[in-house]
C-alpha cells in the first residue's frame, strides 16, 4: 500500500536572489505526481535588488505558486518561521533559493520517506564545471567537505550535521520549535536549531536526496560572509558550545595554553593571509588560520 505523503508545502526563503528556475523545476515535479496537493511559497526577506524583485515576479503567475514579500530584512530564521505559519499543508519542505534541483525524483523521494514525526535532511551536492571554479575559495572549501556530505557520514552525528538548506519537517513540529529569531545576521542558526531539536527529542533522519550547490560568491564576498558568521558564532558561543567544531578546538587549545599560537600567527600574517584568500590560488590552511584568528580577535583571545 502506498504510504507516501500526498500533500506538501514547499517553502523557499530568498534575499536578492533570482529563483524562478528553481521554482519551475519544483513545480514540474509536483504536477507530475498524481494526486499531490501542493503549494510553493517564496518568502522575500526584504530584497533590495530591483533586478531580483522584477525577475521573481514571474513566480506569482505560476500555478500553485506565490511570493510573500517582507518590507525589511529580518534574517533567514524569521523568514523560515514566517513561511511555516503561512503554509497550509502539514509537511513542509524548505529549500534555499540559490540551490538547484538535480534529481528528477527529488520531490517523490521526500514524499516516500516522510512520516508524521521525523525531520528529513536530504543534504546538498557541489555541482558545476570544475574549471570555472578552480580559484574560488568557497568552491574549494565545499569540495574539501564533500565526503562528509553523504547521508551515511552525516548520520553519524545527525544533529550537528543538520543544515536548513534542504529539509522536510512536519508543520506542527516547526511551529512548536521555531528557529531562533535572535539570529538576524548570517550564520549558525541551523547549528543551534540542531541542538534545539536534539534537546526536544525530535529525530533527524539523513537521506541522500541532495539539492545542487553550484553558485559561489567571489572570494572577497565569501570572506565577508565568513566574518559575519564568526561574529554570530561569538554572540551565541555559550549556547552553541560543542556543536561548533571551532569552539571545541578553541576550548581544547585554551585548556592547554596554546591559543597564543593562532592568535600570534594571525596578527603577524594577517596581510599575507588576506592577499592569498582574495587571490587566484586561495589556501584552505590559510582560511582555517584566518577564521580562528579572526574569531579570537573578536573575543579578545577568548
């Protein structure tokens, strides 16, 4: 007997991003599933790019699709909570607007695996032409993590390896356990959410049903986002705790009186690190040192 879910709300938070292709790909899959009741809601978190706003207007004329526009930028956590409240179906599928559909049975896999209680995380996969990204820091970083993106590896630490880029959740669970809206800047709201779900005893099941990640910001923009995320990490360091690998390493180094090493290297090499990371051949080792040094600078060595 077919036990798959037969209704779903697909929710896409976006900010200054054109997601018409993503919406159309999802719409085509949903239409092809006989008997499926569905909607696709795009939550625009106060976009300032008129080009994005104009292009995404096309979504409003597509069947089962709607854009919900906010007048100010409130952050990804607030936008996701807003979309969950507006959704009409019990099963919610959240997808980030810069992702792409890479499997013709993407929606059906979620419908077949979903039940009334668990959260499903499908993961993401780095896609695109390698030659076009060889000097891109974000691409190099993501490629270095590609083995950890497989479901069998994510499932070894299911809550710490959860991300909000592609997950399916019951609406009543999302409403009872919303994302923390204090996270108004970039980074780490999904890390704390994983901890929240674990403390609530809600299971996260990891499956291989990835979306494609193939659009990478330039190196300077990625560094800016990294620095913003590190400020967020420092702000919520007590709550995130061991769910952050960096905080775990810093705690261990502090206990062994070794923090002077990354702090000193960062201060000494800061201009060279920036030059490398913004250049054509960025080093991931330089990136690791830069991230830790920048975080320690925020916290005055703590």
